[in-house]
């Protein structure tokens, strides 16, 4: 079993969407899942739910600011 200590602080898919896009509408969640599929952002699926490391969201946001 994976512990949260191994993954670091985690955000649910909805919380990650709110941090990345400002809302967690269905379209935003689908956008997050597409980013995960394209390996633009790493995430871990636990059961039926996706979780993203808080540091990964920060990394993505920092990279988005420089482009």
C-alpha cells in the first residue's frame, strides 16, 4: 500500500483543478485528465480517484508563467 508520506502533500483532482484552472467544473477535470494522459503533469490514481502532488501543481504553474 502507498502511504501519503511517499507521495507528499496530495491534492484531489478537484482541488488540483481549482489550483490550476480556477474551478473544478467537469470540463476542467477532463482537461486535467488529458494533461495526465499526455504526461504534462504526474498524478497517482488511488482506487477510482486521482491525486496530484501539491509540488507538481506548483511546478506546472511556475512553468506556465515562463512560457
